[in-house]
C-alpha cells in the first residue's frame, strides 16, 4: 500500500479544504490528469493504480493525526471535527484506459470540491510509485544518495548561507514514499537551519519538521466560477483567503493569470496584507525584480516581504536566485522533483488540474505556456480577453 495516511499530502490541500468548508461548501468541481512527459505508457499499470486508489479510499485520520492537524495555529476546531468523519469516496474518481491521451490512461475526478480536493497529491504519488517500482524494480539507492550528497554539499559550501532556506515540495512526483523519507532524514541531519521543512504533513509530523504551504492554482481557478465577476476573480480569491485566514498564511500565488494581471490586481491593500508571493512559472529573475519594484511602488519595504520560488528548481538554480536577491528581500525555496525523484531514471512530469467548477470551465494562464491547462478553447480565449492578454491561437 503506497498511501498509508491521509496526512501523506501537501499542507496546502488542508488549508484550501478548510477554506472550502467555510467559504465554498456547495462548490462542485472536475479535475483531469495529464502526463507531460512524452513516450510514457501507463496503461500496463492501470489495475495496480486502481487497486492503490481503492486502498486510499479506505483511509481515515486517527486521533493522533487529528490532534496534530489541530495543533497547527491556522487550523480551526470545526474543520478538525469535519476531518474526523472524512474519507475519500471512490465514486468521485475514475481511472480508465484511454486512446485519447498519449500516456494511455484517463484519470477524472468529479464531485463536491470539499470531498474531492484531497485526491490530487496521493493519486499523483501513486502513479509515480507504481510506474517506477514496475519499470525499475531493482534500482538501488547508490546513485540517488550520491546525487543527494552533491546537492547538500553545494548548499553547505555556499558562502554567506545563513539566510538560505529550502523546503521539500516533492510529494506528488517522488520516486517512492520510502525514498522521500530517506531524503528528508538526510537533509534534516546534515543541513541544519538551511532545511526549513516540508510540504508533506505526514512527514512533518513524524520527523518533527515544519509543514509549509498556503494556496494552489486550483483555488484561484475555482474563483473564476465562484466569484461575482470573471475580471474580479483573482481579487475575489485573495479577499476570500484573507477572510478565512485573517492575515495568516500570507503567500499569494502569482501565476494563474500571468504576471501582468497579478500586478494589476495585487494592489497596495494586498501588498501590505500578504507576507509575500510565490513564483511557479516564467523567468524567476525577472519575476523577482518586478515584485521588488512593485512592493516599492506600493510603499512596502521589500526586505519585509518574501519571495518563494518553486518552479522546477535545481540546487544550482536555487543558489543563483539566492545570490541575486539575498539582502534585498527575504527568499525561500520549495524544491520538488529534483530532490525527491533524482535517482537516475527520468522523472515523470504528471499533474492533476481543475478543469471545471460549478459546471463552468476554468483555466490557468501560465507565464510558461506548457504549464497552462484548459479543456475549452473558447473559454480560454475569452478569459485572456477579459484579463487583457493577447489571444494565442493553437
């Protein structure tokens, strides 16, 4: 069994689910799986993936796990009570063979947002682990440990690394649950204060690490259908987040509509209210410079704010960014696949993205076009027009 705890997921799934419980309890959504890595055939593993999802849907949180969840300062008592009754329902997820998708399978999640939001991360972890244990059954840890040691040494040998902070964001694309634990234990032992924690709530609990996470793309995407006006959906999403968390968990995601619409919507109120912003697509150096200038223009000292970088990071890229921005603004780094699936074989680039909310299409317009995802081209064109972005024809 690959997933043994509902806590084996990213923290932002719980923070978003709590917001959904309080602000959008009647929302209905649909998600779709996509494998961006060419030449991958997942169809031979279909039965095994389905069996693992069957097991996932049998899980519930223990009293000990509920106590841990409730110990987090931003988690509310009524949400813990709700989670004491929660389990993922099998009827909301279908995994089938499909010739429509190059990877040979289709994964569709459809149902109440409150009851489907926790599928994404464990299902992606299942797909990854099934694929790698079947494709590379005899792969030992030697090369993975060598590469991990090399990364750790780069971080330790960086001059003036006292303000260098990295966290693990790699659960969804990890080689295996066991390997993630190996990496986390090694980094905790060797990196000291450079290693600040993990997005994985189970391992944060078990290993005494700090859990990290706020919001994901799906939250702002859903607001396209849930808000009063499409053009105001990003502002609406930030306002509802502030209503739920009252200034806590104040890292805003900047790339659901692209940088220009984000800067237009992220006005002085949000600049002062939110602690920082997270980068997940486009040129990170340009993004960082523009955020610094934006804070200055809105009467905020950038040194009081935080840039969180999380887009396909490697340790050399982390160090480049750290050298550019250290001392000018607080910086933090969420490193995913390069930490948790760098053992020799090519990692899988797999995602599960929201495609509909309340029966309406939703979309992500990324600063990196390959990271966008929408099943309705006419809606995507309209969305780009509404946000003043050039319409790109396929």
